[in-house]
C-alpha cells in the first residue's frame, strides 16, 4: 500500500511517498522537473538504483559518518562540473541518512541550488533524515556543525529497501521513531512498521511546515539529540545515531524529572518506551560526564548555557540555561554498560519479514 505525506511549504512544497516499489516512480519525478541530466549518488548496489529516464551519472557513496565531511561535498560538486550538470538538472541520493545529508548539502551549494530527490534506503533516513530540508556535515569539533536548508523536490521512501537491512540498522531507525512519543505523536507502539514510518513523517512534516528554519517548534525534533550527538562524538561514532538518541531520550526524561517538569510516572514512561523498541538505555561506562557536558556546550541550541528539549506538563519545549551541575548529577545517576553492550546490544522487536511486507 502506497501512502503520500505532503510537506506544504508554498511554492517549495513536495510529497513524501511511502510504500513498496515507490522508487520506480523516480523517472516520472525527473520528467516533471524538466531535467535533462541527473547525477545519482548511491550507497546501494546498482540493481537497487531505479532508472531516471535521462542521461545519468552514477556515483558511489558510503553510508557512515566517515564520509560526512566538507571534502566529500567538494568532491561531489567537482563531479557535477565534469558531468556538465546545470542548475535546471537534478541530483538524486540513494542511501542512508549520512548520504542524504551530504548529497543534500552538495545540491544546495552547487550553482547556489539544484533540485534534489531523496531515495532513503535505511529506516533512520526514511523516518527522519530525508525529510525537512536540513543538510549538514561534521567537523572534528562536533556533529552537523556546517550545513544549509535546502528543500527537496520529492522523497521516495521505498519500504522494499528495509528488507535488506541488518538488525542494527533497524535499531538505528527505531531510535527516531521512539522519540516521537514525547513530541506530539500518538503512541506508535501498537502500529505496523509502515504505519510508524508514515506517522513519524507526518509529524515531522507538520512541524517543518510551521517552522522551516529551526526558529521555534522545529527544535522539538531534537528531543534526545543533545546528549545523543555528544555520545556519538565521544564514542567516535561507535554508537549509531538512533542508539545515542534513545539514551538521550531516557536522559531527557530524567533531567525533566530533576527539574520538576514531570512526575515520576512520566520519567518511567521514557524508559518504558525506549525499552519497548529494544533500544539501549545506559551510558557507555568509559565516558566521564564532564566530557559529555563539554560536548553538549557545542550544541547549536546552546545559546544561553546548556539547552535541552524537555518534556513538561504542557508538552515538550526548549529549556535553556540548565545548570551544568544538575546535568552532571543526572548523568552520574544513569546506568552504565560497556560500549560493546550498549552498541547494538538490544533486541529489535521488528523482524525483517515485517519490514519486507510494509
């Protein structure tokens, strides 16, 4: 069953299409754009890359933080030039969240903006990274520190791709699905994977439509991400994004409780939701709280001291100038496990068969 979620942004509106086989509609999207050439940047084997219907350059990519750099963006733009890509043509990404981020930034910068279409192939990319127009790469100092806003022409979330994912990649995407529970979503735990993807995309689209450039409500999407990004950097990305966000979500519940924003039952609900999805809940044993606090000070929301998106009686909101000593104390109280136990160590309650039939 195919589902379509519109992202309504005036003359820059586009659709996110979700379902089995939807990648085959790429040629129709390219035709609608009027492009004569396409560059497809793919982290997947050639047989998973659909036809564009126009002259096409296929470039290989690697999913993973190691290539999420400005040098990768520069290399892509160099290939665009050599192929003769014009501002009226199109760039297509086919891969996970790091690939959509890098390709999106390259498309935003080349000729000051060329059309881009995402074919997200991981669960993480389908529920979050491919939607909303945020692009970014990392610096040695931290994650996503250089980027731009550049909206898509279309997003084709082909759920057939999910049947090829290893267990840990499914877990990675479930971290983003789980945090939706605390930022305005209905309880997704009883839904099928396809319904969870659609609900996550629908929630994100509704937020992006009212706050495209992260000036207010869109900050809710960073729930669990402040500590999550710090954990990714501190472990040199041995922790995957969704795993780190899951731990960050448990921490956000504990911090909100320590600030008196929510009661004990709601704090416990954070733990219960994360555990339901088979996600990790413990900090890695060898990272000191001071290291994490120092890293969180570099977060883009940290304008007035440490800042976190936290739950409250009126819902989640950005809370600034959180006392560092309180943050350190809550971190000290978190359970701890060895990195190899935290990273990919939980059971995933979604089978590959479930993914294949979404």
